[in-house]
């Protein structure tokens, strides 16, 4: 029964996240008329920024959360001004905006993979030095 309740809570949390992203897609499309698929990237950068604030500045959870929210919002505004506003001015179709938003996610994936993998390698090296498998 405990496993069922845990999975029910996990499912509700994940469903709420999907609903939030769906509302974001709908709101952006309805107001701006473009399809911006970079919502996940904004959320990822916000989470990475909050984690960085905790690790580097030793901030407690709530201030780090506010740092993450601010970083995600600033990033979304910068990307909108640099990438999407010129497309809206030109009146391009949705395909251009979709390609732009997908292209924006590429550097984040490469950077995160590189930094995460370097941490994993360092952790593996440290455990091997201590004689652990």
C-alpha cells in the first residue's frame, strides 16, 4: 500500500509538471503566435542555476530557488529578444521559431553533459584511488 501511495504522489507531481508545461506552450502560442519548444531548457537552466547557488554560494533552499527563478526568467527574456522577436517582426512561419527553439537547447545539453560527465569521472577516480570498486 505504501508503494501505491508513493507512486500515486509521484504520478500527480509529474502530471502537474506536464500540465504546467502544456499551459506554458498554450499561453506562449496564444499570445505570441509562435511555437517555442524551449520551455524545458528554461526550466533546466533555472534548476541548474539554483543548484549552482546552493553549491557555490551555500544559499539555503528558498533563496536558491529565487535565484533559479530569476535566472530562468532572465534567460527567457534574453532569448525572446535575441531570437524570437526578429522572427515575429519578419512574420516567419512557425517552423522557423520551432527550429530556433530546438537549436537553443543544444548548447545546454552539451554543456551539461560535459560538466556532469567530468563530475562522474572525478567521482569514479576518487573511489578507485580509495580501493573501492
